[in-house]
C-alpha cells in the first residue's frame, strides 16, 4: 500500500466496522498500551481472523497520527474503500421490497457521513454513489456515520442515467424531492420497491432522476419560509417515513 493510498480510521467503531465487512485493506491497527483489554477483546479477535497486525503504542504516538481527539486510543492505517458494481448489490432477497438510496452532490464529509448513518439505521439495503475520492476525509465520514459507511453495501456508478435505467429495469420506482407536480411525503406509498435519490443542498436532484421519477414528493413545513432543510434533516424525514410505512 503506497503512502498516498492510505487513510487513517479513528476510533473503535470505525475500525471494527471495516474489519467486519472487509470493506478496505487494513495494514495495521494501533492501540494505546494502557487500554483495558476486556473492552477491546472483540477487536483483537476480528484482527486475528483478518490477519491484521495490532501494535500497542504510547498515547503520544496515536495523538500525532490522529486528526481529532475522539479516537479513544485506537487507529487503523487502511486502504481505499472497496465498492461494488450495481449488479452486485444484494437487493430484494430479504423478504421485503428493496430500498436503495443514492446520495448525489453532498459536499461536506460530516453531512455525508450523517446521511449514511441515517439511512443505514432506517434499514436501507444499498447505497449508490458517483465517483469521488473521499480518501482524505475517510476518517471523518467513518466517524460521522458511526461506522455505517463501512457497513452499508455501496456501489459506484459513472452517471445518473446508468443508475436510473438500471433500477427501473429492476422494477424499482424512482423517488425524489421536487417542487413541481409533487405530493406531501406523508401521502406517498413507500412500500413499493424503492430507489430514493437525495441531492445536496446546492444542486439538488439531477434532472435525469426528476424526469424518470414516478414518486415526486415534498416535505411540508409548518410555516412559510425562504429556506430549505439541510440535507441531513431531509434525509432523516425520508428514511424514517419509509421505515414507518414498512413496519
């Protein structure tokens, strides 16, 4: 692994999640010497099963490598996230209708991580992204998502059209927020096979998806305002409205 191809995962949850899913190659794990072995024994077992080296080091060593102060004495030197092809996403085999989400245009790594955590908690089957190098911010995304960015099956597509055509052929209905020809999110039937597209705050949802969307929704507000909700807030409403209808 070349130096410019690695990232640092910080904290127990981020490192554990990467080990569980083998979502990226882990070169070495550094653990603070005075950590209580009982609280991290599971991490040792996972590392052993993945044939990953663990090195016990001084606190100062970890502090010099870490970008933040919430690492809890655990770091991993890891490679780039491994992504799937669309056809490798395991959807529709869980006894319920598939629920897939595409995050498109979210620029901030914290918001990106929070959105992933939200959809993972709501039971999304797979995540779709367009190519982007998050290596320099992998530790932020993993931390903000509480490890969900490593756990959730994720595919990468080159274009919006590729994603739209693939999921339409699979029988999923494309759903997205729209100001035009839309219904309240609380009046939409989300129990169908579903591909939800969530855009960033600056650009919103791409035209390709709005053109092909069968389910266009809006989130009603309690008063007239001149702003829109932050992406993460909107993602939370969407994710758990889908979950509520499917419970």
